[in-house]
């Protein structure tokens, strides 16, 4: 993993003059926050590594027959918020709320999963009612963990507190407390990774998308992917999703719903292993293409 201030911080290595904040529909917000991770560490390096890896991507999308960057993609400097988790949520919320005043599509790059709450709260203030599609290995529905309600293991519980129903895909690990909570609620839909693997069809995608409200915020925890393609994460779980599983779900969600924002979190880069960083970067770029394919 290459570090240092000499690297251009722009996503895709785009020229500053071609991607000003004013003329860009998309804003990349890097948040290298890492305070509540509970196993492997390194998520604070995630945003830098994703942006660095994005410079290796072709600007032309062979699926969409277009160059999605043409909608304008502005990359903000890293949001330094070395504060307690609750304060961090407020800081992320404030930055996102300001960007949403200009109706820009924000892709927040983590950092740990707890940053999602700040983005969701900002979008709640802008859009009101929407679902959250959480693509993840874990439910993240604990009420509190390791002394805080703002732990990354609690983020979807806090999202529910905001009044946003949650659809979770790729799940394959959660506690009894979370299992009991899920059974009691009507606003949590779980699609397990084993169900996806055993289906052999795309029925699970239809089930996921049909469970979403018209407006959707997407959160992608990279541990949703199988560790064979995503070893660079702090809490890996065997038996995860493939690239085309996740890409297909994103494609259908963007096609059938109004996606209002998204984040990609929990990348913990491993020095010398670049493929996971590229995967996260391409996931962001593909999402931009799906969001704006009709206007490119």
C-alpha cells in the first residue's frame, strides 16, 4: 500500500479543472474513521487506498457503453474527525447535509461502518422516508457493543432508530440478541448468504428490491464479499457473495428504485494485495454509471 501526500486525491485521477465541486453531480467523501473496530484493524487506510486504486480503472464502462465520469465526480479531502463515535456521526451528517443542499449524489468511503449513520441522518433530513439496503456479512443490529451505541456493530440498529426500514443481503453471522430482535421487528428483512448460494437464480434479488421503499440509501460493507475475493477487511466471514452477486443487486436496485446516496466501508488494505482495493473502487464507479446511465 502506497502512502503519502504526493498522490493526487481525486477519484480516478481526474483533473482538478474537470471536476470542480460546482460542476459535479457526484461527490466522493473519504472518511478514514477507525475507533470502534472489534477485530482486525486498518479501515482508516481504506479511503486512501480506494482512491489510489481508482486511478487504475478504465474510464469507459463496457457494460453501459459510456464514460460515467462525464457527469462530474468531485473528490473532497479526507474528513479528519478524530473524536468519539457520536461526535463523528454529527460531523459526517453536517458535511453530507451541506452537499445535499446542491442535490449532489454522495458516495462516502470508509473507514468503519459506524460512519453510515451520519450519512443516513443527513439524507433523512433531505429526503424523509427511505429504505436502507445493507450489503453485509453481519446484521450490525446490537443495541450497544463495547460500551457504545455507536459501535460499528450497532449501526443498522441506529438506522432503524431513524425510522428507516432495513433490507440486509449477504448476512451470515449475528448474535442471539440480534436474532431475537429481528423476529420482533417488521422493518428488518434478512436475506442470508446461504439462501443466495442455494437459490441458483436471481429470485433473491427480486425479493430484496421488492422489499425496498421507492427511495433507497445503499451501504456496502466489503465483508459481504467472500474472503477469497475480499481478504482485506477486519471481520471476514466465510461463504460470502461474489462480484457479480453484488453488482447484479446494485444494478437492479438502481434500475428499479431511486438511489439517493451510498457508502462503501470496512476496507482494511493489506500491503501488496491490490485487487480488493480495485474491487472497492470499481464498485463505486459502476454505481455512478448505474445511477446516471440515462443521462450519460
